[in-house]
């Protein structure tokens, strides 16, 4: 089995890579989805409610996630609290998914280096894109430049993450060109996975 960690700039095109690789046969695990599911755990909610108030989780899921984002991206202590609450359990859950998978596995994990690269991850791919290109992509999420800056302020410097990565892929062209890059790199990983079995 080959396990690939996929991380990179906010809005650089990680999800497109993951989709193409899934179409090529990879098992894709979305760490953000795993972390979001942690908020449904009564034990996690209890610890957060003890800190933020018993009515914090009132309302629909979207509004609760918005409140969580407002907490963690505006206050360093709250960010550390949530990191300690969620990250170890998220990585542990992902590891169990990886152990149960066959073949080539891709873990899309934006906070890979912030959580600590796990020893079972064979390769890390960092996705890079210009600020202008990322601004266009993030606008579709409703994130303006200030929101992007606020989110990235909690992250490890990108130069350091690039230095720690095994592969850096630059998203600088059209969507079609990006998907072609994804397929090209995907073929390399498929060959590595086949070689590891032989």
C-alpha cells in the first residue's frame, strides 16, 4: 500500500487533485470531514460546551460550524484548545481508515504539518498556487482576502511546509491543465504502489 498525504495552500486545488486520483482508483480520505464528524461526538461537545457555554451547539449544523470557525480563527488560545481536542483523535481515526484500505490511499489533510506528519504517510504532496488564483477559488466559498489571511495566520509558514514536502505541484494554468498534471502524477503513484507489491 502507498499512502499519500495531500496538503497545500488554501484554495490551491487540492480537492480537484483528490477527485482525479479517486477516479484513477485511489481511496481518498478527507481529514476535514473526519474532523467535522468529531463535533458530533457527545464527549467532544461536552468539553467544548464547558468552555463556550451550554447553548453553543444550539442551531443548525452550518451555523454551529460558523461559530466554531469564528472562535478558532480569531483567538490563539481557542485555536490551541480545538487543536488539542480534535487533532489527535482525527489522526487516529484516519490511521484506522488507512489500515483498512487496499492499494493506493490519498489523505487530503490541510493541517498535515500542523498536526505532525504521521510515520505511516509515505509521500507528501504540497499544492501551490498564486495569491490571485487562490483568491478567485476562495471567493466561490464566500471568503474574502481578509478571511483567507485570518485562516492562514494560524498555519505553519508555507515555505517551511514546502521544504518538508516530497512533491510540490504548482497550479498555474487552466482547470484542464491542472487535471492533466493530476493524472500524470497519479500514474507515478500507481506505479510506485504496484512496485511495492511486487
